[in-house]
C-alpha cells in the first residue's frame, strides 16, 4: 500500500480482546516521514521517525498495559508525495476471557561478527530472549525458531541461530516464539542484515608518501576516527587532518614490513604536550606500541617527528594513535611518509667478551654455518635488537656458575642451572650501547649421597646423622652450625633407609671429661670448622660447637622403644636435652622433653665396586683410583716411579698386595682382563711416587713437565714409554682413572740433559734412546662402559663405549 497524503490513517477495531503490541513494516524514499500508533484516543509511546531510503523497517509500538477498541496507525508524509510503502501491520492481542500472558521477543545481534563474504561465510550467531510484555520478566523455558527471508543471501540454523553467508544482498531473520496454550501468547521479532562481498582496499605500497596537499590523496589511509579527513579546511594544507581527542588515529595498511615513519604536525592549541603513539599490527586488530613521539611547543609551531625503533618482521599495519594526556594540545597532521624497511645499523657500541680460564664464549647472530661472529673488543655494525646467541664451551670437569650480560637493561644477569660439562646457548637482544659478556666456572664436584639406617644401639667410632621423623617420605636432618642452634636440612627416607648428601654426619665416640662419662659428638665437616656439639647455656636454648670438649659436650645417649634417642648433656648447663623444634625447624637444647623427639641413623658403609682393567697386546696400562684401596690380581705387576739421576721404579705391588687409594701406578701384564677388588686394608703408599692421576677427565697438575704412557707416532708396540702430549711438556687432558708422569724442575737428573727435558723417557727396562716425537695418547688399558655410563668388565652385546668410542658388538 502507498500513502501520499499528510496524516493518512489506517484504523481497525478489536473487541473482546486485550491489545499488547502493534508492529508496522514500512519503507520510504523521503526524509521527514514518521509513523504513530494509537489505542483509542491514547498514543502508544512516541512517533517513530523514518530514515530516507529505508527499506522494510519494522516499527514496534508496545503497550505497558493492555488496551481494547480502535487501533489507529497514522502515517505522516509532510511532502505529500507517494513516498511511504506499508508492507504489513501486525496487532498482537489476547482474546477476552483468556488467562494467557502476552510476550515480547527481542533479538540480540551482538554475536554477528562478519557480514562480508570476502572475509568468510561464518557470520556469527543471533540470540533471542522472550519476556512477559507487561512485567518484563523472562519467560521460563521459552525457545524460539529461526527463519531466513532470503536463503540466497544467508541461512540460519532454526534452533541455534548460527548464520551462514551465501551471497550479497538484504535478508531478514525472524525469531518466532510459539507460546504456551492458556499460559503465554506467542510473539516474534525480526532482524535485517545486509551482506556484502567486498575485498579490502589495496595496501599502501612502500615507500608510502602523503605530502599533505589534498585530503583525497589519503586514499591509502584505512581509518580515521574523530574528525574526518576533510574536516580541517584545505586552506590549512599541508596539515589537513585534525586530531583533537584521545583515541583519534590514522591507520595505514602496508604491503610489506614498514620502515622509518616520518610525521609532520602543527600545534593547534596551547603549549601542553601531547603525543602520537606509533603502533604496529600483523592483522589490523591486535596492536602493540612501537614508540611514543612527544609533541610539545607553542601554538602554531610545527614539528617533524621520526621513529627510531624497528617494526616487527610480521607487521603490516601502522597506526598513528593520538594521545591527549593532561589536556594536551590538539594537532594538525601533515605530510606522512613510511620508508621501505632497512635495518637500523649500530656503529657506536663495543662488544667485550671476557674469557676466564676453562670457558670459551662465542657470540654470533643470524642463521646457518656462515652466521657472523661478533669479535671481542670490535666496534659492531649490527641491527639494534638483533638476537645475539652466546655459545659457551666449558672445559671437561667444570661447571657454569654464572653468565653475566652487562649493559642490557639494568645490568641483566642470566644465571643458568649449573650442569657438569655444560655447553649452552643463551640469547639477548643487542642494545645501542656497549655490552660486556662474562662467565665464571668452578670445578665440578659431584654431590656424594650417603645412606643411613635407624640405629638401635651406639657403636663408638661409627658415623651417624641426627634426625627427627622416621616414616617414609621427608625427614629433617641436623644441618650445619648457625649462631646458637642447628637448622634442619630436608632429606628423604624410603623403606627405612635415609638418604642425604654427605657432610651432615657426626662421629660418635665414647669419651670422658673429668667425672662426666658418655659420648662425644664430633662434627668434622662444618664449614665454620670441626668441633664437638655441646649444650651451651642454662638460660637459653643453645646448641653450639667447641674445639676443646668439656662436660657440657659429653652426652648420655640411650635408644628406647621405636628408636627414639635420648641425648642429654652431662655438664652443669641445665638446658641440655637435644630435641627438634618443628615450629622453627631447628635442632637445639631444651630444659626438658618439650619438643619433637630425635633419632640416630647409622651410616651404611658402601663397598666400592671391583675395578676391571683390560691390558692390550702391548702389555702395559695405567691405573688410578682416589676413593678405594685395590688388591693386585695374579699376573699383574703395578709399579710407581721416581727420578734420581734417571727414571726408575720406586715401588712394586705384586699379587695380593694393596695399591693404596690415591696411588697412581703403571700396570704390566699379558693381554687380558684383570679385576682389582676393593679392600679396607689401606696398603703402603709410596711418598716418592711421581705418577699422578685423576678420577675424572681433567687437565694434568702437580708438576712442571707432563708425560703420558703411550706409543710413538707409528704405534710401534715396542715403543712403550712416557711421551709429551703437548710441545714442551705442557699440561694435557688426562683420562679418568689413568696415571701420568709429572716431573718437577728440581732433580739433578736434568743436569744430564743439557738440551732440556726430553719429549720421550724410556721405561727403566727399555733400551731405546731418547725419541722426542710427540704422540696422540694411545690407551694401553681399555675402559669399557655401557650407554648408561656403567663400567663393564668386558664388552656386552650391543653398543659399548671403549676408550671413549662407540663400538657395536
């Protein structure tokens, strides 16, 4: 239907019913038109204006209280032209006598996130709610059924409201509530949507330049909020864009990684500073700040701003975000340019790498085998922010303690977890000033863990730990000396066996001081020095250590039911009962049994493993173990060496003799495997022995000139002797459990060699003359391990490690 007159009306009368809502669907191509609705002589709500060129818009008039009688829809067309088209008028009412409650359906379109097919077919989801028209209360359990007016444009899931785009055009979605007989009257709502299929504007090709000459030249600028581009008059060129609210921005989408951004601005207000925050984004949605450019000056002053930070490699959007903090000045934005990316090269910093002993530091950047190396002390030409990789090579037997990179931030320090023989790669971003890299290492000492079992009696001279708790799990062990007590150290106990690092044990011995008899408790390992535990006070709960023992350090020790130990000092100090304070987690002395009970755990003395040595066909090998005494097996002769006016055998250990722990020897035997069993017999050491060794692979020490027992370069089996490994007899890396010869520079023997120490020294029974050839060390006895690092007596099936090499059997 078309309406041409002014205030054209449509009326209808509904009796025997209660009217609750009137909906009009109409279109117009003129401005100034409106629609009104009346119930009887009362206008329903306010008149609703119609927008020019609006199509199929639903105008809803709801009654807060029901009405009956005449319904009038008034259409106001002041121009008097055929400009209003009415598609439908819907009147919702409740028949007289019905108890059903009128309802209103409302559509929520906030779940629609995409209406452009170019960006994909998923549009989002519409949702709807149903309420009682008069009270506004939600209708419990109400559901709607969705439908689409044009499935060629978009479809909608009837139950979920999920919308799928199909083609460009207009579509109306309806949410219909069916109601419940005699309870709720059905209702519906509509939502109109326009679907486009438009590609985004082409990105700005770098370098991007707007000279501020005209506003139309800014077609590559993708977004401006606040005042529009042309709002600042052309007469103000080149400052055509006016920004005067925090949040106003200019956004440029670039075709590649942006480079330096240059912006000219003009101060439009007073002297209060403002800023432009240069932001970057890879997707145009998630922006991060790159750099803040401060704007300050007098009114009408002009400034040239330029970025000095680099955009991320993936960035394709540049946003110039206006920030008017503290009533800052409005600005006019003029020429804008964005260069094609080029690295910002630094040439004013120096990289200093400190190379302490036993660690090598190499700094590189880039990728691949040809990655540039930053040279120590050189001025660099590296991009600011470049990720620099520091490779650490640490000598065998040492551990990284700290790595410091000074000059990054506020002296940033990286402290990796120490790992034996660690080689690590650590990174930092190159700043625009001097950088110093340094590392410290310490000799690695593997922690020694001992095991202990609950004591039921005391044996003088044995080693014990003092603990509180004896069930499986975590247990507290008495730790090192504090000022007046002993803090607890956490240990573990499993199946009655307590495990903790060595150093927290005490030697308990029978002792008498004056008339006091009992046991002394000696701490041999405390960092503050060895001493005897004693109850130190009558007025305070003190447990201290003293070098010379007295009666307060003589303890009566008894072990009762369940292993509970009573440890009571025998001197005159009255706070003398040793106990555990679980609140403060410390061990100390108390006047009575008021704290947690303590227990004694006796050390389980481990039996060292036998050592199997393979002697090769040359008939010689070397041996060194610092932690066990070894019995010489049949068929083997072990010798130490000394120098008088020549090299000679100092001491010989034959079958069933004991090689003392820490004694390095040369072995002589027929080819084969020989097992050396450990023993508690200490054996007889040789004080004149010039052979030394190490339990781990490490550099030779203890002399001036160093030799290894090996063969000549030709590997002649008859050339066994002591050879230099380094020119001039310098230190070399000795293998684990191997012996080497360390000669001091003090023996008369050197006077017989006017040309200096020889690179080769024959064994005492060798007739060969001095051969001064250097030679790579040849293992004369073979060490065999599995992949788990366990020593083997002979090779097993699979992969074996023999003298450091993997061998498949």
